[in-house]
């Protein structure tokens, strides 16, 4: 469905100076084969953006230590399209002749349309894409059998699809790939007041790629997804972070031989995961799985600064809050 949207929208954007929509990437639990029981399945999809003709993207790291995680801004620069030996000669060069280009093409450049100042604006991107979805929906074959509702959001385009038998939700995020890696900066919010020009770094695509890699390596009746599913269901009701449970399973998958994930070892692996959770809670320490991990499969591509980073402690909040630590130990 999302590929159909990007295909139709991509044709409509030909000869414009809006971002180029790349092939959508599914990530998260729905694409990894598990979900917390009782929760609605949400299909998370990332659409990578690349700069249009005459523009370049430059990622600038935000070094504000008061903000959680690693965050970036996407600076948009106009690019010279003149012959190297004759700068300024090309009248369709946005850098040297922006007014001429606007007049001839009747199209704004990206700085005029979807940026705040020099930086790509998440909220403007979302509004722009949602408008394109509304305009292109009737061109898709799915429109004949599904009803589409766009749900309000400032940092994602949320699509609710219904028919007489079923209903499901797609959350579309936007991002820029870091180099040629599996790491993206995305429109996913980080906290309630994420600035519109802030693009947090995400590792979710790399995590989903890791699960797909392990699915190919593990026995056909491997129990790792069943183990994750059960723990997510049980511990979610005790207010444990599902991502911390997922992190423990990923760490065990990366250290225990894949043959030991056969279903006959299910109770053993479940016990190992619970024991690892207990130790991590006691020590108030659980390292991030992707950041700083130099033992990932080769097919998972990381930028050098991500590979060499010091892994953050996912349980840092327990160090700072003794009451929360006591509550977590009691819940366990």
C-alpha cells in the first residue's frame, strides 16, 4: 500500500523541487513477528527522503546534553548546477538564479516550501505528505475496497484503513539515511516538546534487520519470537519498558548459539531472559543493543560514530530515581 502511494506521489512530484520519496521500509514488532497481547498491531513504516535536483542535505548533530538521545538537524543547501568552469552560466541553477528558476518552473525551492530557516521541518513534511495522500487515494486500487481515515499527528502520517471485516493502523514516519547505513534520523518524536526541526536518530530499522537475520539463522521452530512475545505480554502489565525486554532478547540472540533456540529449550531461554532482566535491574544497567555494538552481523551497516559510541544505559533513570528502582524490583 505505502509503495503504491509513493509510486503515485512520485510521479506527481516529477519536475518539482520537493523531497524524493524512496522505497518504504517496514520496522518494529509487526514486521518482526511479535506484539504485546491486547495491543492493536500498528504497522510502522519509514519513508526515506533524498534531496531533489539542485539541493543537498547536510546532517548537523545537536550537541545539547540536556536533550535525551542523539539528535540532528537537516540543513538544506542549494547546489550549483552550472558547468564547473562557468559558474553562473546556467539560468536554471537555483544557487545563482533562484528567481529565474521559480519563474520558469512555477515551483518553489525546498527552502521556500518545507523548511524553517535553513532546516527541513518535520511538521511541514507531515502536512505536505498527508495532503498528497488525500489527493492520490482514489488513484489506488485499494480505495475500491477500503475506507481511509487520516488521523491527526504532527510528526507522522497515521492512516486508519477499514473495511467490513477488519481495521488496521499504519504509522508513516519520514527519515534521512545516514550515509549508506541502516541508521536513520527520523520524524519520530523524542518527548512531548520535540522541536519541528529536530530529527532524532533511530536504530529501529537496524533492529528489525537483526531479527530478520536471526530468523534466517535460527532453527525453523526457533522459540525466540515466542519468548519475546510472552515476556512482552507479561511484563507490559507490570510497567516494564517493552524495549528493554526486546533488548535483552536481542543480546541473548547475539551471544547464545542459534541451535539453542530450538523450541525444546524454550523454558531454558525464558529463564535466561528473566535472569538477565533481574541482574540488569539489580545493577541498574542495561546497555543499548545497537549503539556501540561491534559484534553485530556484517549485513547490519552502522556509521563509524555509531559503532564506536559508548552504549547508553537504558536503565539510567533507575540510577537517578531510587524509588523507581525499588518499584521495578518489586514488580519483577
